[in-house]
């Protein structure tokens, strides 16, 4: 009579395998959070990875939203908790391992594996935006700090000066006054503020959907605009408030994001007054700067800093 061997234990997770899973969860959720920074400078690790401009032609990479990031840790927790929900398979009581350990073996439930697969897919797909455009040459930490120190005050002075003058024109003359200001005074005021703040700096407003052709982007500005628009296309509001990048002839560039304020919708929104639209068509026959909603990414303030500036 042959004896039957004890049934082999069901495959499962031990406490030794759960610890690496927990660590992987922390690394995964932390990496995704860094890759999806909603505001401020693009983190240094991404600057270094993208420090050389390359042309990409692949489809846009999936970008994880903040809500999804918050669910990542919950999903990992579900994986771990589910390991202990199924009853132990029938058989003899557990025996000590050769080393004398009574470490319990946890059996994963069937629902763990689809959840784990989905989580790994989301984590693997996270990353910076790609598309059929040349990425900007982002600065390293040292040059970025230098560009920010010189560029941020200049960009702030321009933004404050333009908005205060625009509000004044609208209060005195209504929307018609705002149109006249933007048409006749905005670019000269930009030059004046640039000269008064620091003559060595060049300040400009630019966008892919310009109203005045003088605000059309150059090669380096277009790279940055397309890069940030790709971010916005994947997750609205995700473009950082400020970015630094290399400019022509060894210069550094500081960029500040421009978003559509409620006051701007009178001339840049979707439902323009017929009289305003008529004035726009007369002044700007090639106008591209309508159709925005409140908070939409509209363009950039660009401050160019000489490479030898300190």
C-alpha cells in the first residue's frame, strides 16, 4: 500500500514578499507624483532626463491624474489585504520551516491579479508628454535657479503692469477701451517695462494662437508652447506655472504661464459681443485668439537672459 504525500501548499504571498510589494507601492506612487507635478518648476530629475532636445514621433503618453495617483496606494493596499481574505486550503496544520519559523503564508484572492495588472499598466504608462514636436532643452538645477532669480521678477512686473493698465482701460472705456489698449499699447508697454526693469533682459508675450503677429513664437518659444500644450491636452491645468530652458546663442530663458482670467473672456472667450467681434475682425483679420475658457492655458511670458548674466 503506497502512502500519499501531503498536498503541496497553495501558492501565495509570504510576509517576505509583501515587504517588497509595499516598497514598490511607495516608489511607484512617488514617481508618478513627481512626473505629474501640477505647478512650479518641472522637477530636476525630469530636467536632467530631458536635458537634450530630441524629436519624438510617438503617440502621447498616458498621464496619470491626481485622482488616479491618490488611488494607487489604495490599490496596493487592496492587493495586500486581499492576500489574507481567502480561507486556508484544507490540509494538515502548518509545520515549522527548517529554520524554525512559523511565518504565516497568505493566499491571494482571484481579484488581486486584475487589480495588480491594472496598477502596473498605469504606473508603466506614466511619464512626460511626447508628440510630433521637438522638446525644449530644459535647464539643470544651477542654471534654472539663475534664470529664475533674474526672470521671475521681470515677468511679474510685466504681468502686473499689463493687468493694471487693462483694468483701468476697461473701467474707463469698457470693452472697447480694453481692445484699444491691447491693440495700441500692450507691446510698447512690454518694451518699456523690459527697459525700465533691466535693459539686459528681453521680455515678450507669446502664444500659438496670437492676435498680433508680433507675438508669434520663435523656434525656441514654439518648442516650449507645444510641450506645455501637450501637458494640458493630457490633463488640463497640469502645465507648471514657471519653466526654464535654453535659448539661442547660449542665453537662458524663463517662462511664466499665462492663463485666461475672467476679464480676458470679453475679447478672448467663446461668446463675444457682436460689436466686439466686428472690431476684432477689422483690427486683426488673422485673429486666432478666441475660443478660450476661464483658466485655459493661453501662452507665456518669456524673459531672455544673456548667458553671462549673474
